C-alpha cells in the first residue's frame, strides 16, 4: 500500500474549503439520526466534535477514561488561543495566520489544512464567546489580545492564565446540553483498548470499564479518535499524568498510518526537575519571556547567588546570539540553546539543571504591581513548587516535552487510512508541521471539533445510509474482547519484580537522551537496539499487583507503557530516516555553520507515514509529498 | 539523577483509608513514609509509598489525580481532616512536603459525603456534579450560530466577575468540607459564571431553577457555615451563593407564565 490520497481539493488556497464544503455529499437532517458515531476523548477536540455532531442530529456515544469530560488534559492550557480577527488593527488576516503557521512549522505541513485552520480560527472566537467563555476584555468592553510565541501581531485571545480551562468548560457545557437531551451517551472511566475493523472499515471499539474491569463492545458507523498527544513517552513532560498513546496506537496496529512520530516539541520554560521521583514537569507560561531575560553565569564554576553576579559576568545567550528576536525566539531555538549552556556546565540551581529567567529588570521598570497583575499566579505556583520566592531571586527554568506534532495520519477530511476512522486534535498529525506555534493547539482542536469534522464526516457516512452498524455480536468484536481479556490476565499473572512506573521512567530516560532536543545517528541506532531490549525485560519482569475486576491503576498503566515502548522505537526510526533538521527535529549532523536547523527540501519535503507490519517486523515508511504553492520555502532566521 | 543534596528529608507515619470496593468495609492502614524529600509534592510522596508497597507484594493505594498542577480538579484528599490539606488555596497535588514536620502522623481519607460514594481506597464518585451542569449550566447556542464576538461589549468588571466564578475546578472540596455535604459553592460558581454575562441572560431564570433543584436532589442543604470557602483551592467567593439564592428566588416568579413581559 502507498499513502492514501490526501484528498486536497483543487483550486485557489482561499477557496478550497468553501468549494469542498459545497461538493461533499450531505446527509439530510432527518437521516442524521440514523447514524451512530463513536467519539473517544472529551478534550477540546472530542467534546467539541461530539456536541456539534449531536446538534446536527447524529447519535453520539462519547468515551473518556476520566471521571468527568471536563478533566481532559486540555484543561491545563494556560496561554491562549489564536484567532485571525484583526481586532487590534495591526495587519492580521487569515492569510497571515496561515503564512505564520506554515513557516513556524518549518514547511512540513499541508498548506490546504493550515489555511482551513486559519479560516476556522475566526469562528472559534465567536463560538466560544457566545458560549460564555470569559475571555479577557479591555475597559471598553471589547476583547483583549496579546502577542504570543514569536508572532508579530496580537492575535492571541486569553482567559487569565486559564484559557484551556475556559475553552474546555465551554465545549463541555455544550456537550452537557446534548447529554441532557439524550442525544449523546456518555461513558466515563471507560478506556478504549481496541479499534475493531470489519471488511476493511472501522466498525467500533472495545473498551474496559475501569471500575469493574468489564470489557465491552461498542459499534458505530464511524469512530472518531480525539485522544490527545503522546508526550508522556518521555515519562517527564508537562502533560497530565494519564495522557497516553494507546487509543491512537491500537488504531495504528489495526492499519492506521502513524505520521511523523519524531516531531515532538520541547517547551523552553518549565520548572527543572528536583529529584528522581519527580512525576511531572510544570510549565511556566511562555508569556514570561515577554518580560523576562534569560541568562546563565559566564563562569563555569559559579556558585554565588544570582543577585551577587555582576551584569558583565552574566551570559544573556539568546540576546547575544539573536539580537533581532532575543528572548522571544521560537520554542525550539530557545530550548536547544538552554540545553547547550547547561551541557557546557553553566546550569544553575542545586542540580545545575536550569537557566535563569529573570524579571528583576521588568519589576524595576513597570513596578511590582504591574508584574504581579500579569504573572502573580505563575509566581505563586513557582513558589509553591520550588519553595523559592521569584520576586527575590530569578526563576530557574529548563526545557521539557510539551506537545507532539506527530500523530495519526489523516487526509483533508481528517480520516485516517482506515475508512470510517477519524483522528482530531493533538492525536492527528495534520496542521503544525515540524513545530507548533504557541496558542495554536487549542485553535486546532476546536477547529477540528467544531468546524471541520462534523461536516467532513458526512461525506463518508452518506454512502452508508440504510445500513446498520456492525452488530456487537459479530465475531470481530468477540475476538477483540478475548484479546483484551487475555492481555489483562497475562499482565496480572506476570509477578515480576519492578513496577510499571519504574519501567516507564527508564524508557523515558532513553527517549529523552536519544530522541530529545538533539538527535544523531549513533544515538538513534542505540535507541533502536536498547528500547526493544528494555521492552522484553519489561514484558518478563514488570509487576502488576491487584486484580482485574476493580479499579487498578497499575493495570491501566501497564498497557499504556507497553504501547509507549513500541511508539518509542518508531520515533527513533522516524528520526533516523529523516536526514535533515526541521522544527522540533534537530539532527546534529544537519545544521548550518551558525548551529541552526538545516532542512533538506529536495529530499525531505514530505510527511513520513508509517504502516504497521506486525509486531516482529520493521514498519514501512510511506511518503506524502508536500506542495508549497503559496508560501515560499526559506531558511528560518531569527537573528 | 539523584536529588538535591541540600534538601531536607522527612519521616512520616501515614494513616490511610483502605477500602477494596464500594460495598466492602474500610479501615485505616498505618504505613511508614521514610526519607521523603521536602521538595516532593504530596502525591509524589504517595507515589513512593506505592512503589514500596508494590515492592513488598502489596496492593498500592488508589487515589485520583491527573494534571498535578492544580487545574483539572481530579485530586481530592482529606489530609488531617481538611479537604486538600493544610495549605490555603492549594489543591492536594500542589501541596509540598516542606509544609510537614518530620515525625508527624498524617491521616489521609477520601472525600466524605453521602453523594460521593467511595469507589476504592481514596477514590470517590463525584458524577452528581456533572448532573447539575447538565440541568442547565450552559448557554444554548449551536455551533456556527454565533454572532461576531465583539458585537456585545461586556464591561470588564462583569467579565472579571464571571471569570472569578468560572475558575472553579469542580474538585468537590466544598462538598467534602461542608458539615451538611452541600454543593452550594460549586453550583453557584457554575451558575453565576453564566448568569453574570449578557450572553447568559436569555436562560438565566430557567438555568437558576433547574440547577438549584437538581443540586437539591443530590446534596444536603446549606446552613451558612462557610467551610466550603475555607476549603476551596480557587477561593471562590461566598458572594456567589448569595447571588444564586437571589436568582433562584427570582426565578420562581420569572418562570411563571408572564415571564418575558417585564
Ligand atoms: C501545560 C500545557 C499548556 C498548554 N498551553 C497551551 C496554550 O496556551 N495554547 C495552546 O494552543 N495549546 C496549549 N497546550 C496544548 C493543548 O493544551 C493540547 O494540545 C490540547 O488541549 C489537546 O487537546 P485534545 O482535545 O486533542 O486532547 P486532550 O485534551 O488531551 O484530551 C484527550 C481525551 O481523550 C481521552 N482519552 C485518551 N485516550 C483514551 C482512551 N484510550 N480511551 C478513552 N478515552 C481516552 C481522555 O480522557 C481525554 O478526554 C498546552 C499543553 C500543556 C501540556
Ligand atoms: S491533579 Fe489536577 S488539580 Fe490536582
């Protein structure tokens, strides 16, 4: 098999989506209720899609492993959401947002998808406001904006430091309304463990009830995966503890291509780890870089407190290297430079594993009150975690895994390579190329969920009018259920010596060391041998206590970690095959003389879409060539 | 990587509520927690305790958590009799061990409330909170039908007050802290977030009536103790309860036949 057709519509970039909406097959309102759609995930993407499809009339079943839809990881997003409203009259437009996103993604995304995203961004802001999302406002009563992550216009809408929370509450409330009218059936604490295929098409899913252990079959005319990203393959990340790749990975094992797994984003401003048992890393909003100066001591043996170090003994490495953008260079550049100075031995803090983010100057300039109003929440959080007062001494930060651009391959309709199975939100690979811009993930999740999928799904469903979903008593379901039950039994009877978390931590270290901020072929080859070795040890030696018929978090985690092992190996293969640097993927062999990422557009201007070929064989790499008809390919420069 | 050499460590004795299932009897188990770094979070301390239990062939303690940054509202522990523990305006996951003294005994229990039945150990079922939202905690607007976002200006103070209410993370600490297991603070926060905004006016009275009555189906009644506010990690103001009571009383008139004529 080759990569299936991406189905990008013909025509001018500004008209593709409009034309496509017109030419798609429609399902008439009375017929929509004859279709049953399964949505897995209730984050921004899943909740928005489930609510909107239900409003349109489809019957929806929605699943989450959380105890409530509103706990999804989307809730943690702090900074904001982009929308090309041009309310600030600073020259923004849909085209500019499109252009910035393609460039920011280092020319590794599909132009047509990105343009559609920029178009939808405008409607998202209207929708969210109408739902009651309390975006920040100016005294005149209109919406406020800020600039974010390297953008030269102010197009980011925000709700204090809790934008993700407020947008998710909006989508969750829309979902709650549909649950109340009985058109959406909600399954909480219910984890999808398999995608079921019949005659080459998605027929439904198999889930495990996390409270009773019961394995259940659910069938539908289509399955939508809105299950988030895979950043926790690194063990330590800014993701919530339960984020995992299992739903996407199990679909991959059933034939859905996995695209660009090596594109992961390391966020520059997180609180450094304090010890071995650190369970997660906390993000300090990127907005701090607007007012903070980043530095390390010049002297390698520096032991004095920050305030004792004179100005000329400080190395403001971003300002020195990138005079034009300074502390506001894109995330990948800021992260890599922090790693360089820490590796040189210039790190700060008890473990010498951070760099300073210093707001002293801003406090002097704007006054403590202004700074507190802007960042008070963040300062409090920092103090709670580190026990240090950021008003008195500069914060310590270090990069951490934050977002995954790779994910399930989807066509323009957001359908995976399995007919009838869709992927939306962070779970798909589509819009961010090799690097995501700040405030664009919320936008993409909601664009997919509110404004794209509910329409594109009809194109495929229309042909199924008059057919029932595959019966859950069909042998394909029974076989899948038996497989899942066996898997649980196998883990529970393993009686090994080490916990699931122990193996997850060890895996995370390998992935961070070899497939982290910088990669090279020697390291990647090591990863490709060491990951499977650790995996077979894990399979023999992991200890899963408890039983399978009630709440058992070790049992939940063991399957997720098993999938992370397989994903990690694929990430290494993908990173090795991509003999170039682009966005979040930095191969040390491929850099400019100044140490910047060097793309190879002649040979790698494509999406790598991997096909599962069985547990014991190397997956097949397919290419989807990317055409750039509107944005000229240039080397990014932030000097 | 090993830990910060300068960090102090603590030795604690935990008394943890263990209960195998909803209908099983429960009891306290005494578990030592040794060499705990003061830099750890409370939940990281429990992670270590669990690792040790697993190594000893025992079943680890189940507790709910996810974001570990104080925003998802999943974590929920009664620590020494206080919802989310001793630190004000702090969720369990954001509580750090430097707030404890070495040698202390720490009692860890699940949320205690009739409407939050225990599932296992420290995990409870908080789904009645979702039922309250489903009763009317939304603005009925279909996707795609919204007017331009700047069409309706909203005074900054109004928007800020709505945001203060909307900051509720739905953890249920208010219910757990209340002697009557009332859910007034949660319901008021969810309701007033919408009732304060111009966008929320068309359904204001219907929402107020439905949410309050659904709340009363599940939870106890409020006798103005204010314990909910003390326990709330987001410091949601008691004023919202007053606004809710006013809106509920008004709704009883407004929802009559003549509604809309004034
Ligand atoms: C700390 C932090 C801050 C961020 N800040 C911003 C920001 O300011 N702006 C921005 O644009 N982006 C930000 N992001 C990124 C953004 O929040 C995420 O990319 C986005 O919210 C993902 O949404 P989603 O709907 O795709 O997935 P999620 O919100 O992760 O939801 C996944 C859902 O799937 C469910 N699920 C997963 N697997 C299964 C399964 N097997 N069975 C059943 N259910 C399952 C989960 O229960 C959950 O409901 C931030 C991310 C982090 C970590
Ligand atoms: S774990 Fe999310 S609020 Fe505590």
